[in-house]
C-alpha cells in the first residue's frame, strides 16, 4: 500500500525552490546560445539567368524614353547605355528590335553631332547582330530616316548620313539596293541642285542639275564630292552584285566575263551502277520538266514573278539612261573643276595630284558600274551605243587628252603647309580613296573607253583610231615592259584586250595585243594566280571567239601559244597538278576541234606525255589522266613506239584498270578494223601495230622483261617439274587482278574483229614466236593465254600442235599453281576459270594434258598432287563428257597411280580420287543406260 | 491483209542483198527491199512519205528511190563531198546533210541550196530535226552538239552568218547519236557520246538536265514516246534502259528490289549502232555491228526476232508506214527537183531555175523572228509551204 503511494508521488513531484540555489531549467526552455549574422543581397533575384536587364537602374524602356529628352548629353548617355545593355544581353536585341531601330533612326537627324555619332555607333552594333532577313520589316523606316538625313538642310547631318549609309551598305547591301530610285536622286542632290528652268545658264543643256558649292563645309568641295562619289560607287556596286542572277552576268573582277556556261538548272548526274542498284533515283521531270527554265527563249506570257519586282526598273536601259543623263554631266563637271585647279599649278596635264587621281578613279568606277547595272546583254549594247553617241566627244576631250596619267610628286613644304587639311581629310574619311595607283586609274580609264568602241561598224573605225591607238600603245607597253602586274590589274587589262580584239577586227591589232599578253605569259616566276589567269584568258579566248572571227583564228600568236601547250605539259610534269589540269582543259577541246598547230605539237610530244615511267599520264591525278586518255581520240596517228608506251601504261598498274580499259577501247575504235569510223582516208592505227599492241597488252610483259625473267632465280619462282612443265613466276595479287581486267577487255575487242580465223592465226603465230620457247612464265601471262585462246578460237579452225603443247604446259602449270593458292579466292577463281574455259572448248587440249601425266616418272610426293588435279577435273560436271571421251587414258593413269603408290594404308587423296572416278564413270554409264532404255 | 501501221526500215554497209529493206515490226518478215549501192550510217531518211534518201557509203552522192518503185533507183543526187549524215524534216520541206564539217540545207520545193553551216570543227556525225521541223540538232566528232533554229538559218541575210541558238559543249568525246523527243521547241534532246555518257538537254534553253555515266562508250540513244525510258546502246553490245521517272510513289514498292525499270537488253555482240522505239512504246528495235537487227519487247526485255544482215547495220528505224509504200501505182505528189550544188543567192532571189517564186524571210524581219519565239517557226513553215505550192 505504501509502495503504491510512493510511486504516485514520483510522478508529480513538487520541486522545492530554495534560496541560494540555482533554479533548475525548465525542460521547454529555449536555448539562446547562438549568434546571428546578416546576409546582404545587393541585387534582386533574377528569373532570367543571364545578364542584367538594367543599366544603372534603368531598363530598356527607360533608356528608350530618354532618347526623347531635350538635353543632348542625356540622349547621348542613353545611347551609350543602350549599347552597353544590348551588348551585355544580345537576346534583347531581337526582342526590342522594332523599338530600338525606330528610335535610333529618328536620331540620324539630331542636331547634335555627338548624338548622331553615338547613334551611328549603336546602329553599327545592332546591324552586326541582326541578319538581313530579320531587318526587312524595319527597313522602310530605316531608309526613310536615312533619306531624310541625306536631304537635310544641315550639312553636318548630310555628312553623318553618309556614315549611316556606310553601315547599311556593309551589312544590308541587298536591301539597300532595292531603294535605288530614292537614293540615287539623294546622291545627286548631295552634290548638286536642280537648275531652275528660268535661269539662262543652261549651257550644257544636258543635265537638269548643277553642281553646288557651299563654303561653310568643314572640307573643300572637291573632297566632299569625292566622299559622296565613293558612297555612290559602293552603292552601285551593291546594286550590281545584289540583283537577281540572270544570263550574261559579269562580275566586277572581270574574270567572270570569261566564265563558262553557268546553268540555272542543276542537272542530275548519275552513273549506271548507282542507277541499277537503286541508289540514284532519276527525277528529270521533277527537276525541270513541267516548267521551262527561265533561260528558255520561249515564253508564252511575260514573267509575273514577284521576285524580280523592285529591281526590274533599273534593269532596263531607259532607266539607266535617264539616271546617267543627269549624273554623267555632273561627273564631267566635277572633273573639269578638279583638273582645272591642277592645271593652274602645273603645266603638264598628265600629272595629277593624289586627290585628283582619287576623284577621277571614282568617276571612272561609277561610269563602269553604270554600264554594268543593266544585266541583259542586248540592253548593254543599247546602253553602250547610247553612251557613245552622247558622251564620246566629252570623254575624249576630258579624259583621253592627257591619257597615260602619272602621279604628281607633291613637294615637301607644301605637304607641311597642308598638314591641317590632310588631317581634315582623314577626318572626312577620304583616305580610302586617297591612294590610287596611277596604273589602276589608267586601266580603269581603258576599260571605260573601250566599252564605247562599237563592234562591227566599219565607218566608225577611222574616227576611233586615234584614241584606241593610244590605249593600244599603253596596254602594249604595260604588258610587255617586263614588270609584274597584280592579278586584279591584269584581269582588267585582259578584259580590255579582249574587247579591243573583238571590236576592232583587224589582224594587226590582234597580233599586236596578243603578242603583248604573250610576252607577259612567257615571263618566268609568275605567281600561280597570275599564271592561271593568263592561261584562262588564252584558253577562253580561243574557245569562245575562235570560230566567230577569222582574224582571231588566223592569229599567229594564238597558234604559237597552242603549239607550246603540250611542251609545257611535259615540262610541268607532276609539279603543279592544277595548272596541268588547266592546260589540259584547253588542249582537249583544241585537239577535238582538230587544231593543226596543236595536233602537230601533240604528236611530236606524244611519247613523252604518255611515257610509262614519268609521263603525265602516270604522274597526274585521275581526272587529268582521264582527259589525257580522251585526247588520244583526236591524235592523228599512232606510231609503233607510242603504242608500245601506251601498252606499258596499261600494264604497269599506275593507271586504274577502268582507265586502262578506256585506253584500250580508244585504240580499238581508232583502228579501221573496228569498223566504226566511216571515213577511211586516213589510217591512224596500222593493222600490224594494232595487233602487236593488243598482243603486248595481252601478255602484259615486254619481250625484254620476259627475257630477263628467264635468267633470274628469285624466291617467287616456282620450280618446274613434270607436273608443272613451266617454271611459274608468281606475280602479286594486285598485278594479277589488274592484268586480268585488261585481258578481259582485250579479248572483247579482239572478239569483235571481223574475221576471227585470221585474227586467231595472227595471235597463234605471235604466241608461238614469242612465248613458246620460254622456260619461266609469269602466271598472269599463262592465265591470259588460256583465257584468250578459247574465246578467239573459231570452230572451223584447227590450232597448231606447237600452240596446243604450249597451252597444255600452261594449263598443267596453272592447275598445279591452283592447288598451292590458298591466300586469294579471287585469284583462284580467275585461274580456274581460265583453265576450265580452255579445257572445255578445246577437247584436244584435255587429251594432251592427260597424256602428259606420265605416272611412272613421278616421285612419291607428286602423286597426291596429280590425284588432286585429276579429281578436280573429274568433279566438274561440264568437263565430264570430255573426260569420258578419254576414258581409256584416264583408266590407265589411275591404274598406274594405284600401282605406283606403295603405301600400305590408303591415303585420303586416293580414296577421293577413286570415288570421283567411279561416280563420273558410272554416273555416265547410268545415263547411257537410261538413254538406252528410252 | 490490211496495210501495217508501222514498218521497220533498215540498211547495212555491205548492200549485198539490198540497199535497204522494209520489214514487219511484229514478225520480222520482209515486205520490200530497195536495191543498188549501200548506205552509210545515220543517213537513211524518208522524205515526205514519198521518197527514200540514203547517202552512199564512202561516195559523194545520195541515192533516191520513189517509195513505191522499189527496184528502180530513181535518181542520184551528187553532193560536194562524202555525206556523213542525212536528215529530212518531218514536214518534208527541207533536207539536211552533213558533208565533212559542214551542214548543207536544201529546200525540197526548188532544190536550192539555202545554207552551208560550218560551225563544226570535225565531221558531223548526226543530225536530227524536232518533230515540228522548227529546230534541228547536229552533233559532231568535235564533241559539240549544236541546236539550230531553222527559221533563222533560212533567212535571206547575207551580212551575217547563221549562228546556232545553243552550243552544247559538255561532252568530252565525239558524239555518236542524237535523239529528239516530241513537243517541238519544248522538246528534250538526248545525246550519246564515246565519253561513256548520255546527256539529256532542253532544246529551248540549251540547259543540261541529266547526265548518265556508263561503263562503256554509248553508240546510240533513243527515248520512248512518253519519255519514260531512255535506251542507250553500248559499244559492248548491251542496251541499257534508264527509267526517267521514279515510280516510288506507292508505298508498297518501297521495299521491293529495284529490278523494275533499270535493266539491260543482252544479245548483241558488238557495237549497238541504231535504236528506235515504236510509237506505242512497247517495241524496241536495235541494229548492231554484229550484223543483226533485233526487235525487243520493252516490258519483258525479250528478243522477239532478229534478222541477219550481210554487213554492219548502218540504219534501223521504226517509222509509220508511208501511204504510198504499198500502192504500186501511186505517184509522188511533187517531183523531186534537181539539187543545186552551190549557194547562189541571186538565183534564189528570183528563182529562175524553176520558174516560180521563192519567198524567204528578209533581214528586216529577223529581229522580230528572234524575239517572238514559239510561234515564229510555225508561221515561217506556213510561208514556206505557200512557196511550195506556188512553185508547182
């Protein structure tokens, strides 16, 4: 009872608190023994995990709104801020492109220069980030503001507008060139103003505009004009380059003028093997079928495609004429002023200051571009004629008077005095056009002037003679004075040469100019680009213009150049395959067209080109090799030594087997024996040479090589024995297979010759004469002979005994070799195929082979080999009948074999042989029996 | 027996049995044969359904037979050189002959030599007209094929030499055969070459549409009338069939082996020099240097019959049977004029020889002729036809 009470008290014990003692802690007391530390968050947490969305606490909308601020410093600051913000976070550009572009564009016409500069900087940054196709929707706005700035009354704004233009030209030339209608007038207005109809000073009567001079510009009028013309030039360049491609496109570099046919249809190229195995599906009609190509001369209705749209206006000659009619008088006027200023200083008119030279270069570039703007050839001709009629006299007077221009050496002191001006020039950005070489200027002038010379009109030739003569002299001297020209200048010069030769139609001029080009061509150590440019010029010139113009066709220089090509090809060897390929690109068509000079030279150098050791045909890459083989089609004659070379080329393995077969086919087709070429007057390949070529190719070894083989004792030589009467020289697998392919083609060609009996007779004689005496024979030769003879053998023709004995030796040796070949199934198959074909088509051969199995002479080790050969022959069903014809002989051999084999146990080979023998024999008998029953 | 719709016309280089002969396309039995001389390759042509013209092999004249008088050689046209190829326009108004490097164009109504076109550098190997006679294509051993507009060639404008409208220069070895498809100036043209390719071009633009590379040189080429298939005769005796439209539209065919369409006709042992397809596209005729002409069934690729000739087959073609061929007592509507051997513009102008007028497009109309395009040739032909009637 007491215990119970105590327990109950234990549960709810009262704690007695006493003075002087510490109060015990309650169980649920909070432990306050910790220290806290503050965490500072300098920025808000972001949802987007890259870059700040604010610049100095201003987000993009704030910045944009600040652009409307009245204070220009704030505007400038906002522009700078925008740039930094956008560069920190490029993804925002796309997001806000419309707002940013429209606000920035509005600042093109800001009063303050620093704001405009900042705006241009921002624009440059934005254009780098947005591709042209995304700007398209905003571009009308941009160009409207640009136009506004260009036509602004304040000259400083006009100047800065050109910078905006630079930026846009750099990044969106295509878009800008579509706005040509507005921009071209703007350009005009930058340097000139509309003449008032009332004023009587309309002395030129041509342009409705007059040059303006404003005195309060930071640069001189000339420099200002130069900067404008520079922009105009690059704008026209953009127009020329960006217009939709059409026929007769000439690129600015001039090489495009000679570029070959450029199809707008991409043709389908397939090879037969791919096609057969279903890899290449041909879709001709899907490719081009339903609608005729835009090049088609046949149109049922005019094109109404939207793509041509805007640019169409500038394509027509009339539009260009209208614009040129205003621009050209202005250009002339500018030049007159600039030159007039120079004349005051110097009395020699042909020396120009650097500034004047830059100006003139720009004027000429613009003239050149104006002509190129119209893409159609016939319109170009119209435009040329128009230019000639309107401006020839002016051009002659202003440009050609002092024609070969030189640079005026500026005196030292003068430069110092003008230091300030030069610095200003730098500021105005004219340095780009500032340093023009006199050569570039002169060449461009030639290009412009030469386009004015019309083709094919005799009455104008006399009046053109004076200035064309000057140009001719200049070109001749530039080309032939031994100096090295850069490829750009050379291309321009060659363009001029081409045009002059075509338009002037005189042999003297042609030879004169071509001689100069040829001198340049003959220089040593030309850069590869220059060399190939010259080569390209000559070859295109020959190929394109040769036929139309008799004066070109008769040119001696061209003939000499053509004749030198094969020599160059030989000399070049394998040093520069690209250049060789380029040479071949000319040689091939020229040879195909039967150019006498080239063919003579080719014939002379044929043996070195087709040399089997170091001729071009083996050292060049595959494509060139193919061309060289194709050139053989047009070679006038094949002398014996060339055929010897070609035969070795086929067999040395340095050209692929497919190319070698192509070569063999070519020779075959060129021979009158083939019966393809109908014209029988000339005989390119004599019959004797033809047959000896084919025999040499068939054997694959020249007689010297075979002779050399007789004396060597190498490891690869299999010794002769009774079972292998010839000592076999084993060739490598690669060589064997290569030769095998060639033999196939040779057999096919010989097979299709007219009289088989005669052909076989010739081959038989050749074999007897050249091969029968040999002791050591390469295996590929054996296989080739065994393959060739049964294919060519006529049923009515009896082969001679000598041949048959040689064949049986070959056959035996090959069968012997067959048993030793383990490594290559391919070679085994080939050898067996050859032996089998020979044995089955020539029954006497089989008999001879069987007769040569003289068992009594064999040693013990050879018996299994013989047995294996026999069982091989017996196993083959198609040989079975022939074997049965020799049954008695076979029985005799087998009896001897069992007799001479002294072993106690029956070996496997003997069992196999006897089994085969019995199956063959009794199978045959059974067949006979069956036949008897029915 | 009713007269056949189509006949096979073939010739060989030996000419022992006949110069050329007409066979039944279904049985291969011989209907007629024309005797005298032999014919060189690609130079047998039927003019207006009334005459057969064939150039003598290696000689400088053309043999002419009236189509119903098979035994008798009607005329020999002497030419300035050996004729390498010959072609009569389908409307029967012009004859073209390739003589060495030049192409000669005669007008059939007067026999005048209208033009000598020497734009090839080597022998011309083949000439073909488009089916509306508005254009012709010539191929040569200089690896070039040229497309000419007939109306611009016949223009009477001595100041400028006629230019081909397109130069096809993408072959790298001599051109062996040309075939023009249907559809006049919108046709496609196939050229075969020794460079082991067959190329298909568009006549109107001169653009290459297709190039097929083979293992062997191709000696002959033809389309079927629908241009479903391209048949190419190889120099190894095989005929390759290239299907030009992929038929893989149906889903079921996707996993089948691609054995339909692309196959080889095997049987010839030497160069296949001529190919021709019947107008329903089921029969293919081939002639070869192994001295046989074979008829194949296109669908099954089986040889239906073959005829042995005595020499290389030079021409073999399936043509619609001319009406006069089997009527022994018929006569040509127009007698064959004497062919002049020289270009003689003054005589052409007033046509004194035949006593009629000869109308030709003058120089002034040329610009117009070049610009309006499709319909011009038609107009021109009508004009020529009027001339033709005016003469006789």
